[in-house]
């Protein structure tokens, strides 16, 4: 089976004229973009290595306009890719060459904060951090906190099931969302979950959260709020060996301690962020851990002492406990700025996102160090260590085609190795276009068929974010030829490729 050929300039121009003619009566003139200079800012998300300009960008301002755009595109058979702030890191919001990008940034109102129910109802374009800011006067906040929380939107968080540094204790987006309301591909209203403890019928909310915009377009979300802890303190622990640091993470959890946050950075990443934000990190350490405790002063004091004992036993060479809130935030500033810090030392970087069992943290770090030699590229590592979610940042120059190819192979190798260690190809960034081929090494043909069946049940015409997440047989064949190590193919049917 051959890959479909890209549309010719004539085909694209003809299709664009049809789309613009259909959408122009539905939107204000300023809310429909189709000139190249207008659509270029929408050609990629945070994964800048892959780009594609859409036929048009629709920026609706009302729900009625969203429904009308979806209905028009459905009649024409035109793909639609929903987009929030564009901070995603897997290419999930990359446009379709013959499709419309549905930009939802104007849906940015906080509709209700209910301190008694401890919930907030917000539109999809509300920034993650803005929810906590609105809830702060009531002593509440929204727990999931991706590093991009000052910019990323709740709609995007729902699409990718985003996490953050505090997801170990408080959970991912899925665990903090009660209700999602939006539209189907046909422009029909749809709602998942409820503000009650349960909802009638099938529990479809967990299916929609993390579905990467393939099943429905999210417009409104009701989230769970939690009380702000009275106190939070962070331990900054240094290790002279990455295996000791990895074993320390497992030891903390094995001791029955669930920290509010448990993060790990290797030496190259520590150096990059310390030069950027001056967080006070130990530059001589091979790896550092950030271990946070929150709660009442008594709870925090007891838990911090327990963690110090565990870390000492695991071989920590240096430990410092934040003295006050300013120092705690400074410790976290390095972790929160890992991505921009990497951007300062390399023309480009590709951030991977896989998960492994906690006990294999050191193994994957050592494997990545060997991959650096194999592919001739540097890699800085930062992990949500508590739940085994890796974020290796491969440094490269996208203007060099050879480096780009090596970077892609490096990333595929990390994902494949993660699966072989008992992990998964993604933790919170999603599959998008970045990990599409790597799905083939984790999921069997039967499992991929089931995924396709779910997609078609929601979107029979296949118009919502097509070509993402679910790999075709051809993509798996290409993966078998180009990336998977001989002898490690998990599914025998790939051997024939």
C-alpha cells in the first residue's frame, strides 16, 4: 500500500476556494484566515520539526459559530483539527494539508467557581494557571500543573491528558476533570461526565480525556479544585551516580511515601537550567532529585524527615530543604524552565515522552547515554520520576537534514527501549504525529483495530484530526524496516516487512 500523494497546488487551491466560500458566511471577516501569511503561525504546535499550513483557520467566537463550521466542513468532507494555545509537544495540533484548523483561543472565560462544591467550570481556551488564580481567593487551586501552565489551555490538557510535577500525588487531568461539553464532528452537542458523583450510561469521560481531538471538539470543562496546602517544602538532593538517584526514587515510594512532587534531572540538564535561572543546583552531581511534601506543618515535618532518612540511605551526597516559600519556588524554577533552558544551548530540541517502571529509571538513563554515542547527538534528561514519565530532550539542528534523521531515530530508539523495559510510548504529551510509528511496537493489530473502531463510532467520516494516533499497516511496515531492532519485534506479523 503506497502513501497518498500530497495534493497538487491546483487541487489545494480549488479545495481552498470551496472551503473559504462555505465558511465566509458563518464567521466575521476577521475570524477566517486563509492567506499564507495569515496561516503560517498555525502550521505547527510546540513540535516545530513538522509543519503544514492548513487551507484555512477558523477563529469562532460563539458556540453557534463552532457548530456551523463543523457542520459545513462535514458536508464538504473537509478535515478539522482543533487547536488551543499550540503548546503541545507531539504534533497533535499540526494542520491537515486539505483541512481547516479550528482555533479556539477566544473561548477563554471562567464561567463559574463553586467553592462549596470545589469545582470550576471554564471554557476550553482558559489557561491552566488562570484556573488556580481564579480559585485562589477561596483557598483552592487546580492541581495538574504542566510546565507550560502559564500558556497551555484546559482544552489542550483534556486532549492530551496532561500531568505536571505534582501529578504523582494529585493525578493527571483525567483524575481532576468531572465533565466535558462540546460538539461532535457533525456539529451536534455532546456531553461527557457530570458534576454528580456518577453519570448514567457508559462512562465515556475517560475515553475522551486523552483522545487528542479525534472524538469530539471540547468547548467547556468542569474541573475539580483542591484546597491549597498550608505548607509545602522541597528537598533538593544530589547524587554522584544516576543509578543511586533512580534507586532513591523507588525507595521513597517503597517506604509508603507519596510526595507532592518527585522529579529527577541529570547532569547536562542541571547545568543548562542552572545557567538559565540560578536555582542553586549542585553542578557536580550526576543527578538531582526534587522531593516535595505538602500539607499541615506537622504532616510536612514528619514526611520531610522520613524522606531525608530514605534519601540518605540511598546514597545522597548532599541535601537541602527549602527554608521558605521563595527558596521552594526557586528550586522548582529550574525544573519548570527545563525546556527553555535547553533552547538556549541548542538550535532545536525534540522532547520525548515515554514511561517506564520506576525501578528502571537508571537503566533507561544509561541506555540513553549509549544512544548519544550511537547517534552523535546530545540529550538532556528531566523525569517525572515518581511516576516513571521520561522527558529526554534530544538536541539537534533542524536545518541539517542528517541531524534531523538521526534525531528521529534517536527518539524512536528511546520509545522502543521504554516499551522493552515494560513502559509505554507516551505519558502525557500524546502520540500526535511524533510517535505514530512507535505505536506499532506497543500495540498489536487487534488493539489498533479496536482503537480505529472507537474512532469511527464517534466520527464515522474520520474528519476530526485524521492521520493522528492510530497508525496504518503501512506505517507499521515502515517502522519494521527502519527502526525496530531485529529480534525485538513484538508482533510476528511485522517480520515480513
